[in-house]
């Protein structure tokens, strides 16, 4: 009995540890090149514009934009990478970060409060953007120069850099043949329902994803989503009868 439990425990541990092994990212090689070049150009031009407007290059200003560039050029179809996400999310986070820095003297507490409020507000305003967390913390931890800016920090450099990067992403992604902003407008034709007579496996999904842009979802999660959608469709058809 003890040996059986030990074997089961070892198997559970191996299964858990195996989750840390990264799966290959299902993306076309062309998309990797486009994402890399786009992010490099976007950050270079944004940094140059910021230097021209502000008269200096401050790494604290540029750093959160590096994370934003990964989303806007690497995963432009993600809801977290849309223009409103970067502009709205960064402005919200900057405002909350500055307010927290001014009103909470203890920096660790200010960071926690700023991150908590920024995430909650971004969810409500539909502009969730992960790098905005760094924007909020920069307002608190950026040092005396950032603190001297006060609420001006929201406009320059945050709004300036966010707008520049978003506009460059719109231009570059569309020139590269990508749809960006990604969501379809209400007036645009939506994909037609697909009736499938064969089961779709994880390998099928992996091969399909490899032929296009990187999607911000794991194949296993996508397969579970398709199964839930199928169950909902079956219930819908049953109610219609």
C-alpha cells in the first residue's frame, strides 16, 4: 500500500514538473520576423520622438513601452494589445500611480494599492494592458525626477509614448497584412458557423495555429473552449425544438 502511494506521489510530481516544460509556440516563421522587426522599429521611433519632445532619454520612460511592443507587434490580435488597451490602460495606471505616490508615503504599500486599483479600473474600462502595471510602479519608484513631474507624467512621457507606439503599430501591422485593430466592427461580416463532422485534436489545432499569427491561448485551452462551445450549441438547438 505504501509503495503504491509513493509511486502515485512520484507520478503526480512528475506530471506537475512536466508542466514547466515550455510547449513550442505555434506561429508562422514569417510572423516571428514581422513581430521582431515591428517591435524594434516601433521602439526606436517612439524613443526618438520622446527624445525630441522631452529633450532626453530616460530608461524609466521607455521600459514599460518595451513590454507593450511585445504585445502590439508580437500578438496584435490579443484583446490586451489593442490601441485602446495601451493608451487607456497606461493613462489609467499612470494617474493611479501618481496619486498613490503622492498620498501613500510607504512605497511598498503604495505599489500594492496602485497595482490593485489599476487592474480593477482597467477591467471596468475595457483597457486591460499588462505593461500598465509597470507604468503605475514607475510613477512610485521612478525617483525624484519622475516625482517632480506629478500628474504631468501622465501626458509626457506616458500618453506621448503610448500614442506613438499605438499609431506605429496600426501603420506597421496593416502594411504587413495584419488586421489591426483586430476586432471586427459591427458592420463587418463575421465568420460563418462551421459544422464539423470529425473530432479536432490538439495536434490539429497546433498545425492550424502554426500557419498564422501567434494567438494568446494554449492549444489545450482552445480545445476546451471548443468543447464548451459545442455543448452550448447543443443546448441551444435543444431549446429551439
